[in-house]
C-alpha cells in the first residue's frame, strides 16, 4: 500500500511538537522562559483536518505551557505532554477511540519517534527530519518543521481522502 492509500484511511492524526510543529529550536528569554514559534499555516492545516472529521492529537515527550495554549487556540483536546513512551500513548488513544492501527497517523522528526511512527498506518516527517526517519516513513514533506510541513501533510491526507478540492473551493465562496 502506498502513502496515498494509507493517508486515505486516517481517522486520527497525531503530531510531535519540537521539530514538527516548531522548527526544533529551543528559545529562552533572559529570565529563562522557554519560547516556541508555531506556524499559522500548520495550525490552519490541523483545523482543516478537524473540519473534515479527522481527529487531531498532539503527543510529545516534553512539557510546555505554550503547547497547551496553542492546542487550546486550535480546539485540539487530545494533548498528551510528557509522554515518555509515545507508542504506548498512541496505543492507549487508539483503544480509547476504538481505532485500528491502519486508521492512525503520526508525524515525527527524530529517531526517538520511530516506535510511534512504526505503530501507525500512516507516518510522516518534515523535510528536515532525521535521515534514518525519512527512510522509515510513508511521506516526507518538502517543507521543514515549523514552516508548513504539518500543513503539507494535512493537505496530503485531505487530498487522499478526496476532501481537499471541495474544502479549498469553500474558501472561494
């Protein structure tokens, strides 16, 4: 089964944060506050998935108030931070939603993401994802993490499900 066919089955798409929803940099203020930069393109892509009936989740190993705030702004209710075992977290989420593996997807960028990426029916990484990850995912975005890679993957899923053209057409109304 190719990436397009796998993406057509996705009913739950989860995303990593650092290196996927952000550029992977850790920014600190002079007071030691951690800052993150999120792309509005990515945010709108996740909103489009939600509008199309695809459940969106965030699964990340780190804890950050900015992630909770960004998720709240986007209406994402399934936000799991501090996930030391992302694969186990995804399996629990799949069980909660009664979804088989082939109807779930994850986008990660580093080798620590491989266990969760391999537990999904559809897996993706940004253009600047680790080379070893790129060799083991279904789809590598042409854009980098934090700069539209998530939007690209969201639109790829929507296109595979035959929903993208109608959704884009709606913006012309």
